[in-house]
C-alpha cells in the first residue's frame, strides 16, 4: 500500500507528539477531575473543545484528520459508517487505507497545496470502503495549525455523493445485465444458425422429395394410361366372345359353365369400369384447368336427376340447399360431384328411408361444399386409407366399387387449390367436404390455367 509521506520542507517542524499518537473525537471529553486550570479562560477553552468534539462525533459526515506524514489521527462515527472501519482500526494507519491507488497522486498534490498555505477548493473524488467498494465523495480540506501557526496536519470533511454512487451502481448492474443479455444473444444466435442450417437441409430434402414424387406421379400416370389403353382391346374381346357363347350356345352349356360365363361378364364389366377410372385418374394430371363461373346449384340438380334410383319401395329425403357459385373447371367439378353423390346413393342402397343433404357455406375466403348421407358410414380409424388409390373400406360383396373414385375427387380438388376431407361413423352415415378458393368477383369467361 502506498503511503502519503511529505518532504522535510513540507513538514517544517516536528509534529505534536499527542497528534502523532492519535485519538478519537469522543476521547476529547475532558473533565475537571482530569486537569486543574488556573483561570476561567482555560475552563472556557475546555468547554469549547468538548462541544466541538460532540458535534464532530455526532455528524453524519466523515470528519477525519491526518498528520503531514499521512497518519490518521482522528476518526468519528461518520467515518466508521461511511468506510466500515472502526476508530481503533483506522487511527494510526496511513490515509492511503481509504484511497484507491490511482488517486494517491491527487492526495499528494492536496498535501503540497496545504503545506504551501494555498486554499484548496471543495472537490469530488473516489474513496474505497473496507469491503472494497468504491464510491464518490465530496471533500472539504482544511489545514491544522499549532499555536505558532505552523501547519501540522490536515482536517477533512467527506460527504458521500449518493446520486453519483447510485447511478454508478445502476450502471454497473445495467452493464452486468447487458453482458448476460449479450451472452444470451450469442447463444440464441448460435442456436438460430443451427436451426437455419437444419431448415435449409430439410428444405433441400423436401424439394428433392417433391421432385421425386412429381416424377413418380408422372410415371404412374403414364403407366396407368398405357396399361388402361392396352387392356381395353383384349377385355372387349373377352366380353364379346363370352356374350356370344351365352347367346348362341346357352342350350348346350351346362349349368356350371353358364354360371362361369356370367361371372366372366360381371368381372369384365368391373374391369372395364376400373380401366375407365384409371384413364380418368391419369388424364387429370395432364389436363389444364379451363376455369369459368360454375352455377353449382344447377350443376348438382342435374347430377341428382341423372343418378337418383327409381325404386317405389324406398323413400328418398333428398335436400339440395342453395349452393354458392364458384370459379373452376366445370367438367372436372361435375366429375367430383358425380362421384360424391353416386357414393351417397350407393352407400344408402340398403336403407328403406334415405336421407341425403347437399349444401355449402363461406368461411375464410373458402367455399365449403358438403354431401351428407345416413348410409353405411365408415370407421374413422381407417381414415388415412379413404382417399388412397385402390383403397376400400367396404368389400365388393357389400358395395361394388373400384377404389379410385375418392382419389379422383382429391386430385381434382387439389388441382383447384382446395381440400377434401370427410367424417363418418359406422352405420350412421358420412359427410364429405370439399373446399375451394372463393371470391365475390367470379370469373365469367373461360381461360387456361
């Protein structure tokens, strides 16, 4: 620890031995029993010193004094509260005890000014507490003189500058918080970079999968078209020759043979329907949309009139609400509703009382159409299979079908930028939904998309 030591020229004379030894301000409580004074003037001086000592001791400010050599000689309660040192700990120590190392030269400069009988203005500086904390203080400095007027030490009144100290403390905590935030920012930036890298990789993989899927779909469409086209001619021949056998040789055929030929005709018919559905499915991907305003109410009424079974033994409660017009490819949308409505009639085929409802509503710029029936329904556990090619939730013994109709619906609606979904419950019916982009300003002329 650097100590404040004046030059011989600064001290001028030997310091008072009593002052060099040091005392607390409370030690200045002198009583009549401790000394005998021969004049009233001496008694007045003692009373004055006692009052002064009481004032110093009770002051909230730190009032301390040190010799020209820098040795602390007095230390009041204010000093104890401000610095954390008791009088016993401080008195006799060098004043550098409470001065930060970088402010020692400032103290030496003040000492030089005092020794040269120069006035020292009140100044602000930094001091250090016992616990190591630094704080701002305002210091008033006065010289201590003996009876001959020689300077023997320095008296200081120190006031803590709480505003600056508080501001510095706030600034310190703010800097700590900023450092923590910067660490969090760096960590988040690092995490974000990792996430971005992963996202880029995922996007690349998704793009790759999309390209692969598009290629596979094109191959599937090409294959479906080729197979369907190539099978049409031999299937027609099988059906034709079977029909000839049944018509021209029916009397010569045994019962089992006739039954077998009937089975061939039925399966040929089913095969022909499957081929036609495959052709439709494969051609949807190649077909460009020709969009126009489609009057859906009229379209659906025409479909219902063509498909509704004529059966006097059954009751049909068929309700077609007013449907919102839409912009789309009329022929493809007709195919969608032909499939939906024909399914509704098919899966209510075993009921005496049939209930079918067709309607629409607008929600979030989407027109949602629905076809609801009270037929066989389906088990929602197998929902994922519902729109798959060749996927059926009912056997042919229950309901005939190829397993492509719903796939065709989904492909057409996806091509229009919409969605298709369904809800159902076994033996309680099903409801199929189709959503399409909707706008009040519908297209009134055909155009290619």
